[in-house]
C-alpha cells in the first residue's frame, strides 16, 4: 500500500496556502497512503508479512502540486461532502511517474471549468483539498446511491424513466456545449438524489473536442 513520504502533520501556520485567487485553507490532516500486495489471510505470520510489505511512496507521485498560475477553489473541512482521492490502486502500474497526480489535476481543472457554468443534473463541485502545497482530493456533492444500486430496489419501478433520461441527456448536452465529452457513461457513474427523482453524472471527466 502507499503512504506519502512526509509523515509530520502540519500545523495551522504551516498549512496556510498561497494559491493565486484561492481561499486559504486551514490545517488538514490527511490519511497516510500505503501500498502493498494483497494477502488473502491476514492472521498470525501473514499479518506480519502484510505489515512488512507496506512501503512509503512519494507524495508527488500521487498528489499534484497546486498550480501557481491557475486559480483553484480550495475548501476546508466541515462540509458533508464526498472526497475523491487519487487512484493509488493503480500505483504498481504507474510507480516512478506522476500519472496519478496528473490525472487528478486534469480532472480538477475540468471541474473548475464546469463549475463556472453549473447544471442541475451534474454533481456539484465545491473545490479541492490541499495541504503543504499539494492537492489531496476533489470535494464533490454527496449523493445517496448509484443507478446500479438503485435498480435492485422495489422503488425503482416508480422511477419516471422518461424524465430521468431527459435529465441525463440534458447533462450530456451541457457538457458538449462546453467542449467536453464524458467518456464513461454507465450505471455506476450515474448518481441519484435522495428523492430518487433526478439523476446526476459523477465520475472522471475527459477534456476533448466534441467535433473536429
């Protein structure tokens, strides 16, 4: 598993961020990141082998450096939100480079663009979390469940499917109007609000031209 090299927790004074156009974030204690092999039985000697396999990784391999030339929205704790973290489960495939960090920063920049033209059926982006000058997560609206989870429930039969797909189509058209394409529309990336009447797109955004 993976843990950032820096293990000293920040103080309030040390964690103030000087980002162009952003809010100054209060101290934030992030969970340590560890990466190691999966061991099926973690008892006795196996548990000791599992702990011995853990090794630290560089912060900058998984957390992007907050850019100084692009204003980002930095938010602190206290919100009931969903925090999307870097995909460190891919670390074994990407170790030695900053691919995970670059992917996270790319998604944040696109979400910043979308947030300037919000849509009621696209998950709300609040901003990102940062500590010691590194971006550690994306702060998103928390929603109850995915469409994949909802279809297994009896209440799914009462869902107004015509309105549901109208909402989904509206969200996709909005992204296209911004010059963006969502390349992974599937039931796991469609979230439903608590009343189960509206759909919201959620996941990774890829920036590309809709048409040449």
